[in-house]
């Protein structure tokens, strides 16, 4: 049977993980708390686990893809086991512009014509965009659509 350290190393070789995620996976495989603690300490000492660096890389990957709202990114990273304060430190200064452009991209991908504003508003709000980003995206989408059909 593999030790907790061996299993954790195997898991990390496949995909970056937070310390909390690794702890949960090892616990689900019935390793003792002491063995899990020892494995995680060893991995941290060898710098195989670094939640701050991993969270930063995962945040940047999701943020730069331009497909998810900040709220969606936040929830995803929380689900992956990162601490809320750690996620907060990753948020860049240009978040408002990012939200507007991501919301516009979402509308453009979803709608081929200009539906009622209510439908666009509902679509974006369920994806975690705030009111300012939604209004900006709707206005830009309408202008873009009208310009293309003149």
C-alpha cells in the first residue's frame, strides 16, 4: 500500500492542488491524520505545495481566459480549497474593465440578436456579474449589434 506521501506526490504529479484539497483526498483514502500531516509538511518543506503560488497561477489562468466573472473565479477557487483572503490578494486593479469586457463577450457568445434587456440582464446576473458591468455590457452589445446591421 502506498504511503500518504507517495499518494500525495502522485496526485500533485497529475494536477496542482491546494493543501486543503490534498488533505481531503488523502483523508478520503483513509490515511491517518498523523500520516497526512507528515506528508503535507514534507511536501511544503520541499516546496511541492505552495497555496499562495498555486492560487495565483490558477487565478491568472481563469482571469486571463476572459470567460468567467470575478465571482465565478472566486467560487471556483474556494471550491478548490483556497482561502478567501488568499484569493482576495490575487484580484488586480483592472477588475472593473475585465468584468465589463467579459460580460460583453458572454452576451456576444449567447445572443445572435438583441433580446429584451431583461433576458440579457438575467443571463449575466446568473453568471455573477454586478450591475455596472451588466449595464455596460448591454449598452455595448446593443451598439455593436446596431453598427453591424446598419
